């Protein structure tokens, strides 16, 4: 039964997993914070965590997107959440949308790192969990309480928000 199947979470990096390096003054990656987030919000859904990479999405290349695609296709779960940086999330969602069938995949990220406290990570991840459990098969992005199908979304670089391409 679909409700009993675990949700696979593929962690690829992005702001959600960044932390501040006091020596360099930069945002860097140490380890994923997803396990801590799921404990903090008392998530009771069965999950399988899989770290694919921890990269800023601006550093992602086509090989990285192909690896994410391969993990989505090869995993046995039909419900998948992919944590991802917001800058190139739309490029990755298009690769998945054009190549994956029979699964529900939701990409999610954050504008403020989880470790900063006032992050949007918890809310966005909660929306991803809801979407992956109730939406039909397909590929989606969820950010800031909105859910977009893979082929009708863009990131508005001026506002920093995701929006529909067409109504």
C-alpha cells in the first residue's frame, strides 16, 4: 500500500544544508542536517535518507543532474523528496520531469540555511512531505507554501521567488 511505503529523501545540498564557516566567513557544507530536521519536527513518516552530494546548485553540472536522475529511477520507492539549491532547481526538475515516470518526486530547498534558526527549511520540507504523499505521479517543486508542476515553474531572479510560467 502506498501509504506504508517509505519516502526516499535524496540530499543534494543547497542552502538548506549550508552552515557558516567562522574562519572564512563563507557558507559551506559539513554534513546534511536532514536527520536533525526530521527529529526536530517529529516526523513520523517512514523515510530513507540518501546523501547524493552536498553542493551549491550553482556548482552542479549535467553529470550531477544525471546522477540525481539515476538515483530517482533506480530506487524502489515511488515517493521521493530531493533537497536542492534554489538557483538551479528548475534545471534539475526539468531533467527529472522529462525522464521519470511512475513516481512522485518533489524538489525542495530553502533561502536561509536551517542552522540559522529563522530558516524557511522546516516549512518548505513540511510542504514537500505533504505534496509527495497526496499528489499524483509527476515531478514538482515546492517552495514557500506553493507547489508547481515541473513544466510550469521558474525562479524569478528579481524577487527570489518561484512562480508559474503561465496561468
